[in-house]
């Protein structure tokens, strides 16, 4: 099982006041599941709505850790508890000659 330890990155670089425990570190599968759900969404959604749309249940603290990571990495926009997917996969790579994005 691969685990993504974003606790240190979020706490130090973004200076978020949430306290993450090692028990709530999201796995890579959880991060990818949340990304896929947000990418397929047709617009803004609340965190509660995101939680309902996920194919598997995710604990609230774990989901918030994933959201903090996605916000920090520039993949989502987060405002007043609403989330929007904004990342364009490979947009710069597609313009490069001879490169292919899978």
C-alpha cells in the first residue's frame, strides 16, 4: 500500500491550522479517487456533496487532508467550503512537439 504523507507539506508550506494525525494520512488511491470525482464534476460543489459523490466512504479528516493537498498543488480552487477542479492535465506538454500525454 502506498501512502501519501502530506501532513508536513500542508502544515509547513501552506500554514493550515488543521492537525493531521498519522492515522488519517490518505493513501494514493484515495487521492486519485478524489481527483477523479472532482475532474468529472460539472462545476462547483460543497465538501459534503463531494463526500456523497465519492465511490467509497472517506473519513472527513482524510478528505480534508486531500483537499488541502489538491489546493496547495493548484489542482482545485477552494472558496467558502466549495471546491472546483481547475487543473488542465498536460496543457503545456500537448503543445510540445513529439510528446504524448497518456
